[in-house]
């Protein structure tokens, strides 16, 4: 990645955030990067996001800079895109004008690889966050020998970082299982939905969604892929035809049509609603507020933001026992755990529907125990950046004056 023959004036920058997904593509990591960019821009200024360009997206109105490069769709995974930054000369010209103080990579591929090279060329540290269960992603597509090669590449990438973060304690076990032997730190993710919501807000949310007073409301938010275990939800609900409830699936993914077909097969069309992707955060907040329970029995996720977002709206989660993601919950206190079995899920849901006060108390406790604001989390991340910079005798990142 060199621009031979170019002599470019450097534009001083603070943090470069490198990731493969960014809004309007919505997933937990893109929301994370979006909030890092927003709060770092407010705290220190001159922040840049480096990501593949989503066609038709205008990044110019954002309060921070987005340097995007030529992309193409990821096969069978709409709306995701990827690209090869090294073949986009306009992007490279703009990137090489930048002089960063620190690189933060939120993934090991495309954009992360660019961040790795920038850090080496500019002699600055790279922080890398391990967000995903990459082995699960690739095992669905490739044979084991190929997956093993990819995992080795991923671990080599993280071993090249000066500091490796994971979003919760249990994820350390995952990265160790992949073969990483270096130092790992936990850096919490936050929520942009932290607020003091009046009781009227929850009532209005239910009314706006047309929910009947007697209906118990359940919610799933996330990619519609089988790895997140939506089949367990649908099969459990199919055993509860005698109960008045409403189930919302928010998101999209390769399994969406198959999920709809299963709902139809089980005769649940009148009780289950697929909303599609909801990019408007205010509208999504309305769904969190209207729900009684957040159903997220994924065995795939590491540290899903959506569980914390639901908790911010006092909606406790039902998660799968033994899953990496569920370790933030204490069963019966700030959420509920079930076996990966439709009958067990059914039994738990019936118990909770019959005891709304128990659900309410768990939701309040969840909001107190597993939710931090993004402002708080990013402020801590900035402090950790500066500790790393000081240890290398490099200039620290100064906060803007209030």
C-alpha cells in the first residue's frame, strides 16, 4: 500500500476507526463504530471512519469524516458490502493525507487490514477489538481446512495489534479457543438509548404499534440468520396458541423468508410480525419500549448490543443457557435463561406471562446492571488509548475544551 511519486501534505487526525460495516448497514459492530465516531468527535475532534462504501450513501452530513472505498456486495449476505481499498486511488490519496495518532480496528479483514498497514507505516499503535465468532460465520460456507486457514489469518492479525479488546469477559474464552495467546482486555460496549423514560413513553409505544392491552409482547432484533437461533423462538411460540401475544422480528438476513415460511406453517401469521430492517433509532426504541421480553437465544453471538439496548428500555432478555452472550445475565434477576429446547422455552415464557411483576423487576434490574452509556464507554476507551500512547512515548490525544 504505497503511493510512489506522491508528496502529500499531512492532515493531522486523532483516531482512525476501521471496520467492514457501517450505517446504513446495521449490526452490532456498525452501531459500535458509529458511536465511537460520534463521541470521539465530540471529545477530541478530527476522527475518521474507514469503511467500504455502501452505494447511494451520503456520508457528508455526518459530524465526522468517513473515508469510504470502492465496494461490492457480499454474496448471499445482503446488505453487507466489502471491497479492496488498495485499488481505489481516490480513497488512497485521501487516506495518505492523514496522520493519525492511533488506529482502532474493529475487524481483521478489508478495512482492518488497511488500518494495520497505516499503523505500521506511521509508527503508531493499533488497538483491535474482537467482536465476532468468525469460525461460525465461515464454517457455514467453507470446509474445515479452509476455515482453519482463515482463523490463523485472524489470529495473526490480532497478534499484530498493540492492544486487543473484547466486549465482555466471556469472549476471552472464544479468542483463546481460536489460538490467541496474547494479552486481552475487556472494554464494554455501551448503549445510545440510555435515558430516564417516563411511564407514558412505554404506554404510547404500545399504542403506536397497535398492541392490545391483553397482549404480551416479545421482540427479536438482529440479523435473520439461523445461527441466531430464531427457530427455537418460533417453535416455542407455536406451542402457545392459547395465549394472547404479539411477537416482532426486526431485521433482515438470508433466513428471513424461511423464517416467514415456518411461521406460516405453524399458523402464527396473526401473532408474529416481520418488520424488516429498522434504521431509525427512534422507531427502534419504540419497539424496545413496547416489548415485555426480548427473546435472544443465540448460541452464535459474543456480546450482542441489542440485549443491552433492550435493557435500557427496561426489557429483560431471555437467552440460551451456556451461550457466550448470556454470561452478563443472572437468571431470574436481570434476565432469564432457558435450555436450547422449545418445550423449555415454552415453559419459561408461560411462567413469565403469568407473572408480569417478575418481568418488570428483572427489566429494571437489567437497566441498572448491564447498561452503560456510549459516552461513558468511549470516554474510558479514550483514556486507554492515551495510556497506550504514553507507554510508547507518543503524543497523547487531548480532549477539546468544554
